[in-house]
C-alpha cells in the first residue's frame, strides 16, 4: 500500500528519537532538510503532521507517549494505541 509523502517525512524525523509535534513541524519545514521541496515548497501544516502520526501509530510504525505524573517520565501508550483527546 503506498504511503502519503508526509508519512515518510515524519518517519524520517522521528527515526532516531522521541519528538514532540512542534519539533517535527520545525524540522519538516526547515529548508536545510529538503522536505519542503518535495511538498511543493509549501510548509507542512500541523493538521498534516497529526494525521500522519495517527496513520503511523495505527499501522504500528510509531507509538504515542504521554507524561506519567507518578513516574515523572514519558510512558508509551502501547502499540497501535491512538491518543485520546486533542493531539498537542
């Protein structure tokens, strides 16, 4: 099944580390990395990035995390578990 270009961009951005949506947006829109050129030299929107993250989580290619107050650390929500509420 062919993937959306944005999925590849997001996968490249999160491949080596845990990243927030803001960091992903900053990286994919940074001309240094060349992703904007593949996107018609237009900035990726937050909506595009969140939609891509949801697809990647659903397909088992990424995992969502949330902050655990009791552990004082980030904790995985689990494989293929989409975050509830509005993605921050």
